[in-house]
C-alpha cells in the first residue's frame, strides 16, 4: 500500500475541512500497522479511502498494485467486494437485520464467488459457536467478512474491544 501526498478535503456548505494533508505512507505486504491519533485526526478518513468507500481529493493511492483513484465505480465496488472487509464501530451496521447470522456470513462469500456449499458449511460452523444477538458476537460475525480478504483492513475502535476471551 502506498500513499503519496494524499489529501482529503470535506466540503460542508461554504466550509472546507482538511482531514488529511500531504500524507506519505508505505506499508509492505505482510506488515502490521496500527493507525492511532486524536479524534478528528483523519484515521477513519484514511481507512475509508483505503477501503474504497471514499476518494481522495488529491494525491496517489495504490493498494495491491491498483491505483484506487483511477478505478471506475464498478471496479471500485469489485475491489471492496474481493479485497476489503469492514468491522464497523457501530455494531448494528455489521449485520443485515432481516437476514439470519448464517445468511449474513454466507452472502459476502457467495457474492465473492465462493461455492455455496462451502460458504454454508463455514457459516453453520460459526453460527454454532456464537450468539449473534450479543454485541461482541455481532462484531465477530462481521469479522468473518474481513477475514476472507487476502489483505485485511480493519477500522476497529480499541475502546470497544472485548476484554474477555
């Protein structure tokens, strides 16, 4: 992953808010990186851009050899499906409420091209070990989507980490 002179400016009415200005960052495959900083320092803005949810205002952003700024919307959607997973800070966003926990695990796997039988078996095994109504368990269920990614990218607020095993 490579960020060169990355800039993100949000416009709200007449006001411009600079979330990132001139960020340079290189992370090699296999490296582990924690992004820490004060509230409002641009951590989530950076992760949203790396995850293909938002586009930089300027600069260069390469992930897995792909220049995310040059991807068309459909290519960016495919990138998010096949290479990115999110565990949201608000756990209610992690699962679709009208699907069962098993279906929530199966859906992204099937959409990414996994055989239905394999995704069903995997989802059943996870469901047997978890109570999807519990806050921490909903996050664990959502983590399955992240773990299927070859290069996982996490945005998990440390204040919400469970201290139990």
